[in-house]
C-alpha cells in the first residue's frame, strides 16, 4: 500500500492557544470541555515573539495542491463530497441534512478545527457544509461555507455563534394571558438589531381583546418597518399570513412561555409536534445549556430555529452607548443631539427628548429605552431571563 504523503502547513494560533497552559492548570477540565484539545497533530513552537508565532501542523490529509498554505489544503474537491446544512451539533457529532432531505451524522475534519478561528465551535447549526459521505448515513465535514449571517450570544464582550445563516427573528407575543408587553417586544427587537436580522411580530390570542386596543402600538412598529400580524390560533385567524412571512427563510422563534408558540407551530405545520418533541428530548441538559440550537425543516420550505434557551434569554450584554443605535426609530434624531454621546436622559439640547415632546417619537418607546438603560446590566451572570419579565413592565 502506498504511503500517505505528509504535508506541513503553517497556521495561526487559535486565541486560546496563544499562551501555553501550565502543567497544573486547575481549570484544565473546563478548558477541555469548552474546546476539545487536538492531541494527534505534532506541534512545534518557535522561540520568536508572539507576533511571528505560528504552529506547524503535520497532516496526512489528501493535500492536492503543492502550495504550503492552509487555504490550499482546505480546498476540497466537490466531486466526492455532498452539500448539506447542519441541523444541530451534539458534542462531536453534527447532524447534517442534504438537499434531498437525507440525514447524515458527521464528524468534523481535524484540520478544520486546527485552523485559526475565534469561534468556540467551528461548525454550528445552520452552517452549509461540504462533507464526504462514509457508509450509509455517516460522513466527514471537510469544509464550512462562508456564513451569510450569524445569530450570536455575547456575554462580557465574548461572542459565541449559536446558529448561522438565519434571516429573521419571529417574535411571538400575546394580546392577553399573558398581557401584551411591548417593552418585552422592544428587547427582542434589540436582539434582532444586534444580529442584523429582520424581525416580524406575531400577536396571538387576539380573540381575547378588541383589536382596536392594539392599533396604536402596532402602528408604531409598522412605521419602524417591522411586519406585524394579529392572529388567534384558537380561531384560526392570521395563520396563512404567518406562513407567508416565514416564506422559505430561516426564522428564529422567540417569545415568553404561554403566548402560544407551540400552538402556533402546530397550527402552521400539523406534523410539527413530533419533531419538536424529538429535539427537546435530545436537549434535556438543564436550563443553562439549552442554547444548543436545532433547525426544523418544514414541508413549506421554511426553516425554524426553536430552542428553549434562545427563546428564553436575552443573548447580549446591553452596552448603554450602543443602545440608541439599536432603537431604529431614535437614530435620525440622535444624530441631532448636542452631545455625540448623549444618553437622552438629562442632557440639554437632546433631539430625542424634543422629538418625544413633539409627538414625533412614541412616548412608550422612550420609556422602554429608559428602562433598558437603567436595567441594562444583565442579571444572572450576564443573561437576562425573559421569563422573569414583570407583567406590568
Ligand atoms: P407556549 O408556551 O408559548 O408554547 O404556549 P402554548 O402553545 O403552550 O399555549 C399556551 C396556552 O394558550 C394554551 O393553553 C393554549 O391553548 C392557549 N392558546 C394558544 N393560542 C391561543 C389563542 O389564539 N387564543 C386563546 N384564547 N388561547 C390560546
Ligand atoms: Zn439625546
């Protein structure tokens, strides 16, 4: 048998490898579970300064090109690989679905994990990947296609991609039981803005109110360019409209419990129930680890990301200086404030406050802004739990 040709490439360090760990590293277990350590590659560290440090990796991969750089080694022949989308990641295993809806359980090629990256996980749910099938339903992911968007969680300035290639946030709320909470909608809209995603707002249980009651807040959101649908799953109102809003995009579902998310998903897609159950059984890991995202592909061509941890928590630290830019209706006025770092609270010549006084900005949106500003520091070690959102806010 012909010997596999070894190949040496020079690559950047990962962030977490820039300094060597001490032998008796007390947090070693933690580090290892966070980012699995690659033990098989041989590693050499030169005695040069930090800036010029590279790592030499010896690989037995089928390097086709002779160029000695990572990019060419990562070039992948499309001939013997399939294109798929990662539905979810379970430890070292990625569940990948092809265009023909065939599902493969894939490992990730070691070299992909070695190449420099800031991400905690090289492959996340939502990724489009090329993989080499092995046997009937197994495979090896050899390339991750560039992501067109990333839905992240950020705690104390560290970003962690939860799911990629997402188009919009589907915010599900209720007109009553639980109360309509526009201030909570505002927080979800911030998440959409932070991730540069579209947002659509579904207001369920409209059978319980006089729809005229919501005309004003809905007008405000519509004016800001967000799509709003009033519906009642119970009465069958507005379901088609929601279906149209989903289209063939990938939508992340968010909303407090009790607003009718499960009922809505069941009404949209009657076979949904089963799939949701299967996924949540696999995810029974407790409250703080359920941000592992799962994609559900629906017969209509829509894809939903419905994950308890994503539904439930505010996923970003709110940096007060950035809050104005996340309120899209404030932006045109904020540019006119006297002080560029105006907090729109106590400053003189504040164009935002003037706009509120002149009726050009919604008073409730302004109140909501002030609330978030004063309450912005997340509770629970960086994560704000929406389930704790008070009824009267
Ligand atoms: P989830 O926690 O967001 O998934 O909410 P569920 O789908 O479990 O619904 C919570 C409760 O609201 C259930 O008792 C549903 O029957 C009820 N519900 C759902 N949709 C409607 C609706 O359109 N109108 C009314 N009145 N009740 C609804
Ligand atoms: Zn101002």
